[in-house]
C-alpha cells in the first residue's frame, strides 16, 4: 500500500467520513465491474457495495490494518457476493441469474482495432472453454493488475495454486489462439 493509501486507511479507521468517501470513490468502479461478473444485475451489485461500506463504517474500529486497500475491498466484496448468492439461490434461479458463474462477456474482450475481430471472436470462444475460476483469475490479473499475493487473498488460495491456475488458463488460451498473427497471447506473462 502506498504511503497515501496508508494515511487514507488510518484516517478512515479514526472516524474520518471523507476518507471513507475517498476510498469509495477510488474503488467503486473496480468493485462494480467485478461484481457484475458474479451477479449481472447492476442494482444488486450497487446495493452490495453500499451495504459493505456501511458495514465498514459501523465496524471501523474493529477493522485491521490492511496491506492493500483494493485487494482488501475485493476480498470483502467477493465474500459478500458469495454470501448473498448462497442466501438467495432460489431468487437468482427464478430470475435466471447465476451468481457463482463468473463470466466475462464478449464486450469485455472488444479491442479497438477493426483488424482484431477474428482474434476477438476466437478469444471469446476460448474464454468460454475456461472454468469460472480460470476466467476470474485472468480478469483479476490482467484487468485489475493484481499481483500474486493479492490474487491469493482475493481468491482465498495459496500463491502457488494461483500461479498454477493462471498458468493453466493462459496455456489454454495460447493453444486455442496459436497461429493467429499478428495478434497472440504469447505476450501475456504470469510474472
């Protein structure tokens, strides 16, 4: 966590509502976009984010010091979403919402250049071959730029298991997309 984030977290824990507002403002978009991958209902995702921040405020004195605010928020948010989905399975089924099926829509994969249409189409098909957990680790690694310790925290897996999951996911993509020049996934590294 940067020095500024550290101060921001400490201000929030000491009761500074503006600090909480700044944390909310800084990370809302990332949480919202991540939440839509679990529960594709914008209003529900927004409500869960707001409720989570209300809980943070109510329990600010009890919260621990965190290494990385974004990682901490993603871990907390993921737990809230899983809890919500377990408690509302019937409602989600009735509305054909599959909260535990982490998805990446084709829109997430659209790349600006017109020449990438074939690559994007094959990439989207390849993503659908991946398990929800594999899609999730790729999303967190490459969209949110989380390092392996942060991925380990968010996914509640040890670092080596995260590395293995990411490696296997990238291997599937590389295999499916090999030969698609000039675009390839060979440049995607797991370092």
